[in-house]
């Protein structure tokens, strides 16, 4: 069971080690880009996602 809830859970469900752009996350989740960017910031600060070249992935 995931420890993530709400928007974070939706993002983490589709996010893998394969880097994704915000646009790809919007398509995969159906969420608004501003919602995704806000949640990605929190997830990145908590060490749950990494950003490289404007793309996001789970840390290895």
C-alpha cells in the first residue's frame, strides 16, 4: 500500500524510473499542470522524486 495520498498518490502511481515531463504527467493523470508542479515540488523536497533536465522520475 502506498504512503501517498491524493494528488501525490496519482503522480507516484504513474511516475517510474523513466523520466517524464510535466505534460506527460498531465496526460497520464488528468490533473492540471499547476497542481502537478506544486505537488512535484513537495515530492522533490521530500526526496521522493528527482528532476533532471525538466523531467521527473523516482530516485533509483
